[in-house]
C-alpha cells in the first residue's frame, strides 16, 4: 500500500479587531468578510457590529 503524508488545512472561522471608533474588541464571522483573492490585497470595508461605523481593514495577523 502506498502512503502519502497529508496536510490538514484549517478554514478561517472569524476575524477579531479593535474598532477605531468605539474602541471595543469585535469579532466578525469569516462569512461576513470579503476575502480578496490575494491576501496582500485590500480587505475592504466592514461595519463595526457594535457601533455600525465603517472600518477599513488594515494589516492582518494570523491568530
Ligand atoms: Zn465600533
């Protein structure tokens, strides 16, 4: 029997950030984030779940 090593790939679940408007820590489901084709591209605008203000997503960090 031939064997192959394999990689378990995790799907991102959600992102977290601190809202620059209300200063609260927020968590947003991955489905609500518009993922760019290339992660170095811009991630666009999201609305804060807490205060509803628009936030431009900046640099990301892998949690
Ligand atoms: Zn906010």
